[in-house]
């Protein structure tokens, strides 16, 4: 009933609509006579030449006009007419996404010569009154000319000075909001590293050839921007015009286009990576109905490395053959390939869009985007080997439809309505017949090496269905110096998340001989507790409703103020299953498994300003302050539905090596039947519980921005910008089933120097022995990030453009939310104090220094200038990524989390207890170990400074990186009749300096941003 009421309420309110992100441009200005007196009722007409779309209005009582919902791009022709005055027209005007074109004109009376007309117009992306906070516009020209390796949006958002990959300003990319044609195109569930749906299948959200323009916003004080606390990425797709235009394209690279390995100096194995497709746009009815079609196919075929018997492989060919033979003879199971084989990635994209000029007051767009993608997941390394049937294929299909109606209701009122529906399906498809996963350790006598075969344990019951419906409406009302916006943006979600780890059983053998002798060391399985349901899934619905109102007030011709307030309301339509044991545990207080963050009112007031200090836009001051509300990736809430303790039971049995009998499967050895996995040991009596605090709020930040844009001599525009964000609500996790520490760790480890707290995470010492971990998702208001940027741009008249920027940034957080599961988000936050109360530390996404520069030059020549040669260079220099030094292999402080204990750096051998170490038949004395460790510390500037202290989370940093990317374009064209035909050849070189010298352009990374010590 509650959900139905809210749906009804929404549709009653939709007439007062708003927009989530922009899809159009706008135009405004003041029309006056030569003396500056406002001309009331002057006719303003803007015609989009390629499509013939007309936008018209008249000036108001102060001579101002506003045209909203204009198509992005151009060229436009603007015509101003007024009785008794000479008509004026200007052509070749282009409009940018989300920007307002300023067109101030002084008309002359008909008796005065036309050359005395004064036109003050600006199409500058930087120096315009609409701009308040930090943003970057990426034009169609840049999309076509900048170097791109993956032909993805990420290759272009790096033009944003504050970008760090797909993170902005030090925030997790899960906190971004991505829209295409105004409709959500996020991975709202939060599993994809790219932040877009299909990322796990290694596909792009949309073909690059279908995109008209991109915009990245970091601090937009227009309240119509929402649902992010990181950055907002907006894209609009191409449209057809009166001129039929299209292209056929093919991009490819292979092993001959990449350099040698920096470690082995070997050439890359044979691979192929290609994308090919076409686009076509035109008019079905001239000036009335237009179409645009894009189809693209992508394919990657790459060989696996470290195959059995190859140099550096984790397993010899003889051992691989022995394992395969044993599995075949004992259980008639084919383990799959262990020699050279290929992994495949495939995707197909199809987009069709129609634009309909219903009349001069209404334009309708309808777009459908379909994607079918798959990616083979299998990898091998020098220590870990997977047989072919341990692979899985990640499948993704998307079907996204968006309709947009742009309307002029009167000369002072306009409306923009967007309705979208997304159907997204993900699943994992395992290779071979269904079989338990088997892991064998100590391969070929090496304790570090292991192999796996059988159906991959996390993939046999792994599916995600997402259905997303959204409705956005934006009403703009112009009244004198005021432009009011009233609106709403609403998203409705339905999820079904099936994830059962170890559904098919998971078996461990200590070595190959134990495997041959059928002596398992451990067996695990997960099974359903729901009667009649073999694979229970987390099913729930949710809504995020947004309403706002805003006033853009042109106080004077120089000063513009934008003030508004936004209300976001998250609603979870379902409740997880009720667990009485949690509810009756006094130590857990009023927490319950059924609690969800629903119905909270999250207010976001914002105030932005733009001041033309000189009156000619040569010095512009801008900025603002406001609150931004984002989403919580729904996978974090899905954890609560899956881990209520009522869906799944588990089996986890180990062989006790001190007894003569094997306790696994009652001594009967390996069990190949999936249905019998739950019987190989006694069902566990404990389970993990995930909870959400009663007052949990979606992420929110207060963001402040101050900037100056200055027009320097010779047409150079310089920008100086500062952004500061203070955390209001972010995520933090704790294990409330872990009792507080009452002691310190064993003093013999460091001879008393390391005094960190000791915990007891044994089952007998839990707050409630019925549970393993009880992970609570809660809020913290600790954290901040800031950046300072200096940027300059110059557009030359003869095909040359230059941009350079430097950004200094800092970011601090308590928990970066780097994982998709509650347990991982708790246990992988490194600390030397209390894992349930981690310190404020450097964020995983901090980038302290970043320098970027781009240079582009095009020269046209030949008959009708149909030939051209272009070169575009992009340089990015950056300080390294932060990482931590941690212990691994043991839970040093006993809190039940491995690999989260920051190390203590001894001053001398008197602060560490070393014992002789024997490895590979060679014994290293304690003195020699100290000598090696001491030298390592002295040669690391960070560790050297931390002697006698604990290392900090993300306190260390990898070396500085430089990368220069290059694109060369060659256009060959000719005219046939009235039509121009051309062939373009492109050559992209990424990390060009490394091609010149293998010592240049090196890049560094640390797995999981943690360097481990054993």
C-alpha cells in the first residue's frame, strides 16, 4: 500500500517536474537599441541549420530573452527582428551540452547603416554566466581527434584535471552518476569496476561513434544535477539531420602493436582486438523526422600465459597430465585445457534514435540501445593455475529505451520530460559439466603454488537481474531577471541477485599425492534453507525520489546568483527476512535484520554565483556551496537480504591431522555429486549476518568551490579553481559480534615495542555464538577531499589548440567502500588500532599531483580542402598510487581479519624477534634476516621515516608516472556531385615515450593497494 501511494503521488507531482542531468543547451541575452534602452517584444529566432529545427521567443519587459531545450551542436542561425529596426542575423553558432550561450545585441534603427549594429555574443565554454562550479565539456571534435585505446568514455573523461581514472576528486567511482541522453547509465548495483552496466563483461556502455558530446561536472550548483557525491558524467547521442551522413569504421590492434614485457623482455603472444561498425543518420521527412542508427561489434581473442610446462608456470606438464588423468579415471570428469588456449571477449551494440519536430513548440526524441556481451574469465600466473573447466563466461545483455519531449509552452515557460526504462541481465556461465571445485596445494613441491579445476565456486549460482524505470520532468519559467526551475527526478528499481558461494562444493587437497589417494583436507558447501527453493536469491525493489526548486537571478548584468534546494527520498520497498536470534540479542540493541534505509528526507540546499568582474568577460569569478546526495550501491543493501541467516546453511569440515581417520565426508573421500555436498559434514551452526543501522543515510557531502577565469593576452584563458568537500554521511563497517579488546599482543613478537590491542575472535568468545561475523553498515561524518587546479587553454585560428593543467589534491576517508561484500568492506580496511573504529586515513583514490596537457593541430589542403593531416597529443603525469604495508598469513591481533594489520617498523634488531628460516633447503640466520630487512627499510624513504612507528593506511606511494599518447589522422576526400566522400586513417600510440625508450613511461601498481609481509 505504501509503495502504491508513492507511485500515485509521483504522477500527481510530475507536472512540476525537473531533470536529473542535462541533455540540451540554452540561449539567453538582452536586446536593446544603440543607447542601451531595452527593446520589449523583439522577436528572437534560432534555427538549427542541420535539421531545420526552429526555436523562437520574444524579449520580456527588460529586453531579455530565454531559449531552453535547444539541441546540442550546430551550426545555428540567430535572427533578431523588431519593428522600426534593422533585422540582424548571425550564423555559424555552436551550442555545448549544459552551457548557456550569451547573445546580447544592440539593434540599429532602419535608417542607420547595418555596420553600426553591435553584437555582444559569446560561445566560450569557460567564460559564460551559466558556469558556477567545476566542469569539463568534451566536444565532438575532441571525441573524434583525441587518442583513444578502448574507444570508451574513460579515454575522454581524463581531460578533467581532477580525474584519477574513473574517480573524481578522491571519491570512489561507485559514487559517480553517469547519464546518457538524461537517463541513468550507472552500474547502480555496484559490481562493475568501470561504473557502467556491462563492465564485468568488458563492454562499453555505448559506442563512441554514437556520442555527440560529453560533460563532466564536479560541483554544479544547479540543483537539477544529483545522485552523486563523486562526479557526474553526462553524454548525449548523435541525431540525424537533413543531410544523409554516415561512416563505416574498423579499428584493430594485435601483438605487433604492443611492446615487449618490461620484466622478461619477451614479445607479446599473438592476440587480436578489433571493433568495427557503421553509423548512418538522415531525414525521413525533411525538417520534420530524423533517424540515426549505429551498430558495432567488438571482439578480443587473447592467449592464456603460464600454461602447464611453460617457463615460469605454476605447474609442470607432467603434473597437469597426472591431475587430468586422475579426475577422468576416478570420476569421469574432464578438467579442460591446460595447454595454450584463448580467452574470448565479444560484444554487439545496436542503437537507433528518432527525432521528431512535432511543431515549432514541441520536439520528441526516442532512442533504444541494445547490447549483448560476454567475457571469458580465466587466468594463470607463476603461482596459481586454473584448468580450462574452471573458467566461466560473464554474460551481459542490456535493453535501454529513452524518450524525451522538449516543449515550449509559452514565451516564458518551457518543459523537458524524460522517461526511461533499462532492462539489464547478468549471469555467469561455467565451462564443462557441473562439478565441485577442487584446489590442490603444494604443486611440484612448492608451497606457494596451487591449482584449481572443476566449476568455479562463485559462478555456479551467480545471476543479477535489474529493471530500472525513471521519469524526469523539468519546468522552467522566466520572469524578468529570474528563471525559475521546478522539478522532480525519480528512479524505480527492481533487483534479483542470485549469489551462492560454494553452491557446487569446494574441496581442498594438501598436495597432489593426497589428491591421488583421495584424502581431502577440507570440504565446504552452501545450501538452501528455504523449503522448495534450491537457489534462493535476494529480491527487492527500491525507489529514489528527487524534488527541487531553483531560482537563477540575474541581479545585474554582471552578477548572477543561482539558489535552490533539492530533496532526495530513498525508499526500499521490501524487507529482508526476520531473524529472531538477532532481534533478541541484547548486545545488538535495537538492530534487526529487517531494517532498511527507507523514507528519510535528505535535503540538499545549494547556492552558486557568477560575477563578470570587468563587464566584458575577461575576468570571471564563480563558485558556490551546497550539499550533494548520492546513491548507495545497491549491492551493499543486497548483502542484508542475502545474509539474514535465514536463506543459507553451510558445511565446513576439516581433516584433523592428529587423528588416524579423515573427518571429511566421514572418511569416504571426495563426493562428486552436487546434491550430496551438504552431507559431507555436519551443517554449521553459525552464519554471517549483515545489518544496516536504523538511522543510516545515503552518502552526502558538503562541497565548496571558488574559481577565477581570466582572459590573458594572445587569447589565452587561465582558470584557477579550488574545490573542498566535507563528508556528511559516508559508509563505515564494523563487526559488532567481536568483543572489545582486553589485552595487548604477545610481547615476544617485537620485544614489547608493538603494543597493539589483542582480540579474541574464536567462536566461543563471540557476542552471540550463533553467528560468525555480524557486519553492521553505518555512517561516518569523518573525511574530506580537496583539490587546487591551475589550467590554461588557447585556441588558435589556424587549426591549433593547446591545453595544460596542474592539480594538487588530498583525500581522507575512514572506509572507501572498495568491495561489494560487507565482510570484505570491513576486513580489508588496514589498521593498527581497532578494526571496528578505523582511523581517518589517506583514501585509496587520492592523487596528490596530476599534470595534463593536450596539443592538437590540423592542416587542410588539396582541392576544396578535402585533404587534411592531424596530430593530437595527450600527456598525463601523476604522482603514484597510495598503498599500505601489512602483515599477511596470520591474524596478528586476533580480530578475525587477515591482511588488515599494518606493520610495525622496528628501530633496531632489539624491536623484532627473528628466528632462523629454512626454505628450499637453505637456512637464513636471524642476523642475516635482520640485515636484509634493515637494508630494505633504509632504502625505502617512507619506511625509513616510520621507524619505531606503525605504517599508515595508504601512507606509501608508488613512483611518479608519465604517459604520452599520440593520435595521427589522415583524411582523404573527394566531392562527387554535391556530396563529400572521405577516408580517414587513424594511428593511436599509447605510452608513446615508452616506444622510444623502454625506461620511459613505466607504470606501477600494487595488488589490492597492499604490500604484504609474511
